[in-house]
C-alpha cells in the first residue's frame, strides 16, 4: 500500500542536505505567472533527463522556495510506480512524500485534499530519459495525452514546466533504434516501467557535472471539468499545452544559456 502523505513528510522536505544539493549545480526555480491557491493544477515537467534533478529539488524539497513563490500551493511530485517495487528505495520515496503516478494517487491529490494542489508529472518518463544527452532538448509528448485527460476529469489547470540544464548533467550512451542495447532497454522498461541508462558523470561515474539547472514554471492553461472528456477536447487541450511549452522554451532559452537558434524537438 502506498502512502498518500502524512506526518513526517514535511520534515523530510526540509532536510538541510537539500540546500547543499541545490547549491551543487546550482538549481533555481523561476516563476513566470501567478497560480491561484484556490485551484488545483497539473504541472507537466520536461525533460526527464537521467534522474530528474531539477524537478526533485524544486517540487519535492523546500530548498528552491516553491511555497514562497507560490503561497498556498503544495507541490507533489509523482513518479513511476515501478520504483515502489524496489525494497528500501520504496521507503525512501514514501518518506520524501513522493507518490506513484497512478489513477488512485492522482484522484486522491486532485479530489480528496481540497484546493491548492500542484501535482507534478514528468510526462516524457522512461522513453524521454533514453534521449537525454548534453546539447539535446527533446521531449516525448505527441502521444502522451493521459495527463490532459486527467486534468479534464478533475478540472485541474495545466501548467508547462521546463528545466533547462537537466540534460547537461550526464553523458549517456544512446543506442540506436533496433540495436541489441536498445531492445534490452525497451524490454526492461516494459517489465519495470523504467529504462536502465548507460551514463557517466563528472566524477566517480555517478556524480553529475556541475551545470546550472533552471526550472521555469509557465502560465496556467484553464481547463474545464468533464466527467467523461471527449477525445476532441483531450486533443484540443493537448495541442494548447504543446504550444505553451514551446513558447515557454523559446522565451527563456537564451537567459538559461542556450543560443537563439536552439530548437525544442517534440516527438
């Protein structure tokens, strides 16, 4: 059984070590618009990178000042349910107030905890992690519509989020489609829900490169509540979301260290 939040989780979020974690890169959270604490939101976080360092620091700890930037809102990062199958790591995830990205968890967060909930979903998931590499800004989005349907079912506004620098933290061996390495990764992903990446950091293999990581929270997209959303509505709001994400990327790419000519690839 998964924890749906409780005593002690706020304490874990406030551990002083997260401040050191934030300053290592450093990680910065940027607000571009107000979010009404009397509403609920689904924040789509992009890109996944290898380990979602930016999303974790900004939305699962207090180190980046989310509650100060967005007073009245509580952020909840949801992660792959397969991670909760790993002994000990499962206890750590629950202690850090992370939840599985499952229908029961999302329903609880968006309907049982009142208003002021910001549910953060790393939309691209395992497939996007396999495309992570320095200099690459690719998001897996075109066929990812489940989060939009959920937003419609609960009347939660959609908010695009982009973390610049996330893909710069590790070098990864990217296997071509159809190769033995890629087939093994896809098989593991099918069984466990996440894919093993062959990567290396700056020191000792696992310590990431010290690169600035900037998580930019975009403007909300107003979404109506539909108990049974029509596919046309899902497609419409999915299109609006992709356009808003692209706009967010281009507005902030230069200030976050990319060239004016850099493009966002949506696959």
